[in-house]
C-alpha cells in the first residue's frame, strides 16, 4: 500500500500489547483497558489510523487535563424493556460504549429493537466498531457520538459549533460481509488531518479552514485550527446537509442523554461526551432469510456497476476497510515513522514496556519484523 512507503509494518499482537501497556500504566482498570485495546486495534487493522494508536498522544494530553477518571465504572441510570441510559463516570469512552451496545443488542434480541444512550463519557474510537458488534449478532446497528470540543463550522459561519459527530450503520447480510457505513459529518475526520500532518502531506482545498477562517491545504494548520467544513465542504456543494447531520447527531447524543454539547464544553473538566446506540432485528419486519438475501442482491448489484475508471471497481460501504483488514492480518499494520517517534517518549513517560519498532525500524520486542 502506498501509505506504507515511509511507515513500519507492525504485527497486530504488538500493537495490542502496546496499547494495553500504556492504558494500564495510566491507571485504567482491566475492563477499560480491554475495551480500549479492542477499539483502537479495530481502527488500525482496518486502515482507520486516525482512530487507532495515534489517539494515545491525544489521550495523554486529555489525561493531564483531568478529562479522564481512571477508575470509573459505567452504571445504568434509567432502564426499561427497550431502552437504557448509562452514566460513563467520565472514564475511557470505549468501556461505557461497549457496555451500552451490548445492552442494546441483548434488549433487541428480546424486544426486536432497543436504544441506549450514554452520558459522561469520552472519545470512543471508531463508531463503526459498535455498529459492527450488532451486525455480528445478526442485528442492524447504529452508533452516534458527539465529541469533546467543537470542530465543524456550520454552513455560513466562521466559528466551530459541532464536533465531527460520527455516524456508523451496519447491516448483516446472508452470504456477504455486512454493509458498514462509518463516517464523520465533517468533510473529513480531524484525524485525517492529523495523519496527513504526520506524513507531511498537503490536504485538498475544502477539507479545513485555517485560523483566519480561510480554506487551507496545510494539514498542520488545518488540524491546529479545528475549523473543519461540514460534509459537502462548500454551500454550493450542499454543505448544509452535513451541517444538519452534525446537529442531528448532537441532539441524539448530547441533548437526549443530558451530556454536554461540544460547543459548551469547558476545558479541564471531566469528560461528558454523549453516545447513542440503536439495535434493530430485521426479523420484526420480514423473514430473516429473505432480508439477508435481499441485502446480498443489493450489494452485488452495486458492486456490478460499470466503473467510471477501468480497473477501479465500484465498492459498497465497508469494502475498503475489509481490504485493509486483509492486508493488516497478512503484512502488519502500517504506522508512520513520525508517529512511532512520538509514541516512544510517551511510552517512556508512562513507564511501561516498549512493544513497537523504534523510529529507525529496529526491533525492540520479540515478534517485531
């Protein structure tokens, strides 16, 4: 893969060991460490590097600012047969999110549909991780989240008001892999700006604004300003749709749960991010076999679309991530050298074992190649 030209190939086991070692050294409990390791590894394995181990430097900063409560245990605040509200206790976001989606799945298995909301959480990684959990159990899954700080400038504005507010949707098929849509409601996720900066790449005009509110191709300036455009980028390209989707996610994730909207977040306070999860059993509407076969046919017809560029077949949502997963499982996960250089002192500060190659590429731990 082209992006691996200046990167190292890291085995999954080494990546997981490094993530777990850092989270454990920071004082998170075993359940939080396990959930965090699964969530970050899920992203890196599928090429979503903006939400993988590259989050650790950001988590380190948030930890120093008091955003995390290391020993937090998620608790159910309110519950009935088809819904629940969970308080994350300002812990690492992966654990309350995992607990919430598992609860939604369990309720949907009985009632056919369930919605679970979370407040007082933190960043939960790639939203697709949770939607896929439902699909693996034969259910349709939806996962939404607001964020710790605003980043999207609503159409017509010059100030950020919404987070990148992801939407993830996964639907199981009969013979095919699930349909998996995982997207930010900004033109691109902020993490893509971060990874472009690590690789010293420019970004397309329209992805982000600089500190003056002007479109920029400088990835570092775009990431530092936190002024992302809504999906659509420009009013002429219907950016109002992305702005509206970002608001929808903010409503379901924060307004419904009682979490803090991104625009009202106070720096230095314990995390109060909100999530929303829905699990739906398609069998409440039609025979499960008929549903699965229909989704198979839909995806087959989309993939059979004549491509505009010969040799570049049309894909459905989830195909690029599945291809990246196959590469990762056979050849290792590609991490930029700049990221490795940043992680080395972070691991040293945490006081835990080093499991990755050093920035020169030399093995530091058994199993690295």
